C-alpha cells in the first residue's frame, strides 16, 4: 500500500515536471520551439527556427498592412470621385427640388434668390410650399459645398 502511494507521488511529480518543461514552454514560446527541442535540436537551433518563423510572421503582417493602406487609398479616391460626381449634378437637382427648372442658374445663390423671390411674391397659401423648397435647396447647397471641398482636397 505504501509503495502504491509512493508510485502515485512519483507519477504526480513526473507529470508536474513534464508540464513544467513541455506544456508551459509550448504555451509561452510556441509549439515549434518545443517541437524542435523534442526532435533533438539544440537550444540554439530551436531559437533560430523560432526567429525565422517570427520573421515570416512579421513579413506577412507587413504585407497585410500594405494591402490595408492600398485599400484605404482606393476607398478615399472612390469617395472623392463620388463627391466630384455629386458636385456636377447638385445644382440641377436643386433646381428640380426648388421647383424652378427652366432657368439657367450659374450657382446656388442665384437659385436661392429666385426661390426667395417666388416665396415672397406668391399668394400667401403658397408661402409654405416655397419655404420648404427653399430649405431643401439650402440643405443641398451645404452638401454641395462639403462635396466640393472633398473633391478639391484630395484631387491629384
């Protein structure tokens, strides 16, 4: 019975040693380091192998970072082009929303002045209609100015 208990203690100690020398380094340093030691490699060889694998991993991370920068650059360019396209059509859209289509306005201020004139010189029951059109055009003007700044800021 005593010998059985002694064998249990020895087994527990051996398991503890195995955990200390194999499992803990595996978790801490990575499986290849410990695998290399187990395969009969020296500590120096195992360290070199681990360093090579870290170099490969760093290279992969650098490739991913480069591709991310390229993707962000493309996305920024697409946003800029979208902003430029919006600036090309914004005044026409504003004329439609403002209800004054057949005039040839050169900028938003001319359109806004015309809508204000229509609002102030129309019958009272049409005042609110012209006011809501004016507000829509003013919002479009703000969006236009923002898009124009974006378009000019990142142009090449």
